[in-house]
């Protein structure tokens, strides 16, 4: 029996092409006025409050907010939503302090990795660079896959068609205009996103009535709001640690730290972004709990769409496509320019290429190659959540060592290397297998019966906690 879709493919594809083309034209038009490497990397370091705020917020969000928080809420409850919200927003608050320090000590920089290259030796610097690019590449794959799955869910459009249109359109204006083009289109995309999310909130709240409330969730699934529900705490901490750690290594954020025209503008933009992000992610997670409470058989990551598209209206389906595209393109252009900028700035210290090499052009070839791989992954519709979690683990193992070194001058390359490796080993021992039933330590090297049920049921949480905090033991040992 054929599935009934909300829209036909031709209508859906026409809208995808139209919206993508608008952003291409806007990005190219704006970029003509701002050429040169400084605009490509740091937007000439003169971005004002509104542009910086909308760009920081749009880059932090993405199509993942339509799926991830709702899915997590169905098993992690209110704790998962709070952890997801704070984890996404927390780097904005943290960047106020780190941003001030890095702008003062390295005023002509454009990346965190560049700052680390000055502090540590080349071998550790290359490891940090590789990890950063790996994380952002996984993020790129996740975003393109998410929007392709979304359009497929609404209209049955083949995944590869959406992936190809989104990637090509974003690459055209981003590789031409760089950060300046990314920030300009982010401004428009963020306004569109906020308007559409507000409309969706009003619609869902009025349509579902009393069901869209904490009281209804408490009546149907009280454990999701219970203070004694342990998965709520572990899920909340897991998402907070993982999301916050990875976003601190997001080069797109560091580019915008340097792009601000002054520190006061940066500080105000980060604070405003912090308070915009929290309610948006919380709202998305809340829709998951409501949808699950209405129908426990609903697919967890489709909670938001289940509520919004219940009447199967074409207008709302078009609305969701525009929202998904705005979220995706704003994130993809940030990731494309972020990866490109790292290669431009740090390529000379990483690759043994000819002295005549144009690293800007070289970075574009690398981006095209990575985009091709992400296109293949998105076309297959792979569930890359597991790979995303693996990227999160890497970031967790790096995070304390890297950022603690900002304030502790005694941390040398050897100490940093050892602490990161120790964190990675500890995290990998507890990191769950793809079915989340066992890990290398629990269930493979040693029988699960030797461990408390709390341990075997919290492998992902424990792997992130261990990877994040085990490096502290190296710092302590170094003192003695």
C-alpha cells in the first residue's frame, strides 16, 4: 500500500529550488560589495549587534532542532529538554569570557585552532585541527540528511534530490562570499525562522488545546516530569556535556567572535543569542513529550511534525519545508565557511604543499570533496546519530584540556597530549556499541553481570562524563 504524502513531489521540489535560489542570489549580490580574504574569513571584523546576534543564533540552530529534542524528550523527559536547551545555549555564555581573552591575546586571529598552534607544538595542533574538522563534517552530514529526510517525509521526494539542491546552492554563494555572505543570509534566515516558529507555536497551542500542557503530560506520562525519574537526570547531563563541548569547538562560532566590531557588541550578541536559543530548543523538546503523550506509538523524532501536520494541510506542509530549509541552509553555509577558513589559516602549517599553493583555492577543493561525501551519506539516508555521538566524545576528551590551558600556563604539549589520550581511552571503554546494550568494558572485556544495572543502563552518559573529566587526573598527577 502506497503511503499518502502531504504534498506531491513537483510542488515540494519547486519550493526547495525556489527558496534555495533566493538565498543564492541574496548571498551573491551582497558578496559583490565585500571581496578579499579578510571578508572571507572574519567579515572584516566590523559586524554589528543585529547581524552578529542573528548569525550566532541561526548558526547554533539547524534542522536538527526539528528532530533531536523531540526524540530525546520521549525517553529523557524534562531533564533531556533542559540539558539540550542549556547545552546548545551555554557556549554563547562561555564565549563571552573566552572571546574576550582570545581577542585580546591574539587580535589578528580568526580561529581557535590558530590560537592553539601558537601555544602548543605542531603534533598536538594537528590533532586538534583534525578533530575540529571531523566534528564539523559530521555536523554537515547530519544537517543535509535531516532536511532530505524531512522533504521525503512530506512529499516522498528522493533524498538525493534535496541533498543535491541544498548543497550546490549553499556552496555557490558561500565559497564565493565567505563569512560575509554567510552572516548576511543568516540575518534573513533567522528572521524567517523566528516568525515561522512563532506561528507554529500559536497554531499547535490553539489546535491541541489542553493537551499542549504540563498537566496533560503529567496525566499520561508522569515519569517524564517526575523528579525521581533517573533517566531525566542522566539524559539532561549527557546532552548538556555533549552539545556544549562540541559547540565550543565550532569554528563558525570562533569566526564570529573575531568578526564582532568590538567586544561590547560581541558580549551583547552572545547574551541575546543565549536567551533566544533556550526557549526555541525547549519548545521543540516539549512538542515531543506532548506528541508521545497523545500517541505513544508515534515515531519519537517526528513529534513536532505529528502535532503540526495532523490535519495534513498543504499550507502547513509548505510552511514546514521553508522552516526546514532556512534552518539547514543557515547551518550548512556556516559549516562550509568554517571548514574552509581552517584550511586557509592553518593549511600551511599542516600540509606539506608547494610554497606557491593558494590555500583559499585548495580549501574550496577540500570543501567540494567533503560535500560530495556528505551528499552520498545524505542520499542513503543513514542514521548518523551514532557517528555524531562519537564526534561528541572526541570533543569531550579535548574540551577541558584545551580551555583550561587558556588560564594555566603550566600545561605544556606533553601534558595536554597525555590528558586528551587518557580522556579518549576512558571514554571509549564506556562508549556504547551501536545497539547501546554494551560497551568495550561493560559486556565485551567483562561480563555485564559484574556491573551495577545503573552502569550498564547509563553507558553513553558515563562515557561522556569520563572522557570530559578524566583529564583532570592528569593535571592533578602533574602537580605531584
